[in-house]
């Protein structure tokens, strides 16, 4: 703040000395605009997150993510369609993820973190489920979102793993096991969650921050000075059009960048999966190995 | 020649007003940020308490199930009950989550963790109990609860770290000191709670 203040004082001194005020005031105002926008840009937080072994959220999003290729193409697509249909009907997002290896991580942590990072389930309902299978470790885990853990209790998840997944996986019937588990899970969750009519219509918030107000203030200054300077014909004309274009574009860009930072992830349409809803996971669920 | 002076004056006043607005918005922004980080830490603390409470709630059922099968393990069962009572008695004021009170909370809870892992070791001697459906369900609930505890503790530490980092930096440190915001404590990773039950020859 201090160098800025000194700068202002210096500029003010210069101005009071100079008679040709219109030229200098315009420069001062523009200098301020630059300084203010610089400060504003510097105030943006750096969006960086620690890297982990969790795979990045798939783009385009899918509910079946068979990284370990336990299913063939058509099995994977059929299962995905089932999950999408269930999501459309109930808004519940059940994600099936297979991986090659946990790379020394606990499967419970891995599955919970994956659900958390991908944001599986709707944000307000927490109705997400992750069925994670690690091929190399021969382990599986059902992680439940905050909303589903009261229905899919840990004991229920354990039962699904022991009844549906392990017997099938032991015989190499991955597709049958996953389909049975899905049928079991969706059967238990039926009636608990409903899809909102016309959901995913996000309200766009208009955020006015102090610096935008400062820009407005400068426009006011310009406007007032053009009125005060009405007798001074040359200034009145000079300040008018050129500066209003300048300020118009400055404001336009400032508001534009303010609203574009909102989170957009709903690009899909038709029969495909629309995207994860931002649900969260608290460590619930159960695992097993085959 | 009066008008140009008026304009210059207007600009000077404007500049002072601008500095005022900037200073105000920086102070206000910092204060608001401190408040919201503080609230984040408090709400993740309440999640931590929830999951520990969940574990406390499971224990009476667990004890009564085990009692039916393992009549000769009275000492272990009493140990669990006592540790539970001790853990229940520790209450932490969410407005004062400093290192000392977090440590006190953690000590009481880890006492229960080790009593529980002793119980789980003892249980291995009773095949009938291990086949009991009720016990198996309780066991998976207990495992799930330990996972939840790990998750919520980590999230609490993350929010506290964010809060502490923000708090200790300049110029927030000045405003935080003025407004009475204090550094919060972390959960230390304790060996007893993380390790799988191991057999001890005591």
C-alpha cells in the first residue's frame, strides 16, 4: 500500500503544478485503473492442489471407468447405460471404477478420496456411491456418500461384497458381479432419492466487488469533470467518446472475468452422462478381497 | 480559472476516498476470511465429534454381543467400558480448539482405540462369536467408523492448516491479533489408532 500512496502523492503534486489538467487527469485515472487491476489480479488465489494417485476426473464424465479393463467394450457400455438411466431417474450417482493397483494405499482411503475429488452424487443430497475394484491387489470397496451411508450401512456394503462380488470375481465373472452389486445397491436405495424436476439449473450470482465499485467511481469522476468542463469545449469533446469507450471496455472485461470463474460442469446432453454433482464422502462403506 | 482547481480538488478527494475504500475492503475482506475459515474449522470439528460419537454408540452393543460368547474375558471387556466412559467424559469447547484441548481429546479417544483393538484380538479365540451375524455386522460398522474417524480427522487438520496459515501471515496476523483469533491445534497421527490390532504378550 505504501508505495502506491507515495505514487499518488507524487502524481498529485505534478498535477497541481500543471495547467493542462485534462491531459493529466486522464492519465492519472488510467494509471489508477492499471494499478487497481494489477492489485485485483494479484488478489486471486492460486488454484493449485496436491497431486495424488487418484486418477483425474474423467472428461467427458463417465459412471463406468474401467481403467483395469475387467469388462469388454459392450459390457462396459451396457452397464454405463444402466447407471445413467438410474441417475436420470433418481439423481443417485453410482460410479464403478476399476484400477490396476492401489500403489500401497488403503482401499478405503482411496475410494473415499476418489468420491470426494470427483464429487460423485448430488451436492445437496450426498447420494453418491463408489464401487472401486483394484485388479492387482484383488480388493474391492464400496464407499458411500454422506447421503447414502444411512441406507447402505457398512454392514450392508459388506454383505453386498460377500454375496454379489466375491463369489463372481473368484470365477472371473466381473461383469456379472458388478451387475449384481448394482442391482442390489439400486434396489436398496430405491425410493430414497428423487430427481428434481429440471435440476442442474444453476443460478448465476452477480458478484460486485469493491474494485468494480471503484471503476464506477472513476466513471462518475469522468462524467462530472465533463460536466464541469462544459465551458472548456475542447475537453468536453475529447473526454466524451474516447473515454467512454475506454471505460466501457474496462468495465466489460472486469465483470466478464468475475462471472466466468463460476464452476461449470454440465455440458452433456442426450443419452450421455451429464457430470458429477459435487457430492461428498466421509469414509463410510466396506471392503473385501477375492 | 476556478473550475480547473475544483476538478483537481475533486480528484484529490476522490483519491483519498479510493485509498479509504481500499483499506476498508482489505480489512473487511481479511476479517471476513478469518471468520469463514474459523467456521470451516468448527464445522469440521463437529464432524470429528460426530464420528467419534458414532464409535461410542457402537460399543454397548458390541460389548453385550461379545459378553455372551466370551465369558472369560471380563478384564478386556471392563477395559473397553472404562475407556469408553473416559472418552465420553472429555468435552471440548469448539470455540477453543487449541493444541492442548485437541491433545486431551485425542488421548482419551486413543485409550478407547487401544482397548478396542485388544478386544478384537481376544475375539479371535472364539470361532462361534466370529461366525455370529450380529458380531460380523458390528465389526464392519466398527471398521467403517474407524475409516470415518480417519477421514474427518484429516479434513479437520486440513481446515485448521488453512486457517493457521492464513492467520499467521502478514497483514492478517495484525488483524487476527486485534480481533482475538487464535491458532488452532492439530490431531497428531497416533500409532495406536492407525495400526491394525497386534497381539501383545503382557
